[in-house]
C-alpha cells in the first residue's frame, strides 16, 4: 500500500526539510493529493518551485511550501499591503520582524547549521548571494517596542514573495535580541506555558511597501512563532481541500488565497492582523 493511500492532503512538519520535502512532495504527487509544508529554508522553497512546478500544475495538484511564520505570514502580509498596486520597478517591500526572545527548537538549530553559507537576498529583480555582510538599520516599531536595531535576514519570504509579486527589492530584517538567543548554544528550547502549548515568546511583523514617496503598512502580532504556524497551515489546508484556491501547481500563500481575507479568518487570539492604510504617506 502506498504511504499516502487514503489521504486527502499531507502536511509536512518534519525537518530538516532539505531531507524530507523532496520525497514527500514526490509521494504526494504520485498519490494526486495536496502537499503543504512549514519549511523556513530558502533552498527548500526554491527547489520545490523549480523542481515540481510543471508536474504539480499538469496534475492539478496544489503544492504549498512554507505555509508558516517564515515564508507564509510575510507573504500574506505583503499581498495585503500591495492591494491594488500593480507590479512596478519603483516598489520596495520590507518585512521587519521583532521577537522579544527566541528559544529555538532542535530542528531550528539543525536547519541553521545545514544552511550556513546558502543564504540569498532579493535585489535587482533576482535572488542572489549577498555581496557583503548583512545590512543593518534602525526600525521604528509601534509602542512599546519603539526604535530597534535590525539586521538583514534571509528567509523563505524572499523566495515566496518573489514568485508572484513583481517588485525589484524584497528586504527582511529582524531585531538583535532573537539573533543573540539563536547564536547562544546555552539558550534552552521553548517551554509551553499555556494549555495550547505556546511559549511566552511574543512577535510583531510589519510589512511595508514603498512607492514614489507613498507607503502602505500591514502588521501581525501574537505569541510563539512556532505555535502560530499551526493555524496558518491548517487554514491553508482547509481552503485547498474545499477548492477555495486560485490555481493548482506549486504556489505561495498569496498566489493561492486572497491575503487579507485569509489573515482575517485566523483567530485573533492567535494572530492579530492590522490592514494597511492605503492613504498613508511617508517613510520609516
């Protein structure tokens, strides 16, 4: 009997995804069922798009990589921010992430080790290896966070956003505190503190699109970057199984779903979403 016999979809949560994603996608396509994963790795998302795109499209199967905090949430926020703005050469999308801490799982630590030296940035309309050290700047988050020093971060978001939002620059930044936690081998793994298994970690994600002096901004906040992945990937699976998708094939969250509708459908207790103010002007 085939390993996925009788399944309607498969959600791959087993990392490192460099090892698990390719064979599980292949198995899902052989079974003719939808595939979703929660991979944060750029290389995995990129390989999934490049290797399986034609086969999934011809089979009429949805393959949805990176339906998670990294790769999925930023992608949806970017879609909500862009709104009715068409693709243009003068638009820059910036994702700014603030975590009050980062207690990494063992899977995260393995992923970091395996992806050392494999990071990409999206600039000049293409994914490319960085030419220097990560950029840093000061980001003005809403109170109580305020001004934070942030460092450029390579995540699956640069891959997923660039697949369907045609803009020349996609930048992702994160504040310093979680990076220090992640680099410290003594930092413990996350510990559940409530009935839902969430840790005390809090997050805020802002996505800003800038164009010709105007800007649009959307935000999402909540607790525990690992725990918030569950409602994102489950909502995506429910919509895929219900036929509420824009197309088949390998696709990012913002390609498959109306971004604002998807984010508003999530329980506000899990993810608080603020829609962009399309009339806002200025810069950060």
